[in-house]
C-alpha cells in the first residue's frame, strides 16, 4: 500500500508482449482486513464455469506472498490453453508478484497482512510457454508498480486526455483526416 493510510487498495493494469502470447493483467492489492480481503475470500469460494480462481504458488506447496489469487479471464478452451494458463502464466505471475514483494515489503512478514487479486488474460491461441511466462512476469510487475503509483495517475490521465485518443493492442485510435 502507499505510505499514506488513506489508501484502501491499489489497482493496476499491465500489458506485455504481442500476438497470441501477449499478457494482460489486472491487479487489486489490499489488506486482508479490508475490502480486498473480503473480495479475495468471496472470489476463491465462487468459481464459475471456465473460471476457477486458484492460489498462485512459486512451486507446489509454496504459495507466494502476499497471498495471490489467479482468476483467468479467458475460459479454458483446450488442453494446451489450460497448461499455458495454469503453468506458464501462473509461474509468470508468481515471478512478478515475488519480485515486486521483494522490492516493496522489506521486513520479514510485512507482506503477510496483504492479499492480491489478479485477473489474467491468456489467449486461447497462445502457443509458446516461454513467451507466456515472460509476458505474464513483466505484465504482473508493471500492474503492481502502476497500482503503487495510483496517487500520481490523475495527473497522467489529464496529460493523456490532452494528447489525443486512447488506444491499445486491439484498437488503433481513429485519426480524423484533414
């Protein structure tokens, strides 16, 4: 959390890579005792068809800290898609969370008071485990860093509005022809 006590949770977004192996991550980091803790428990206990939340682990029986919930945005469409989601993407998220936690939570046990929700996009057409891993690592780290910088984002939003239209990898901004 930010150093100020008035921040209840941090929301971030990260995108990395291109094509079918790109990663898109949304994060919500907050204290276990706050609204994010309640959402964490509710989400874990409320799976839906094709979207089964699960705890992110560094390796079996070693969950990352802060406790992190992985929620897949795309319903699993094939064995390969499932393996890339639960394997490479989950490992990439674990790496990103652990790298971020090592930078942010410098005292032993400090991260234990927090939980993290991640919504993770893995394209059903993804086909490269190393790229999926790498992109999810980078996107997770970027989303968490963005969430921590939340108070400064309002200025950035104003600057973006002055600079034109929004865009993303799936939509190129409309440019009026003169």
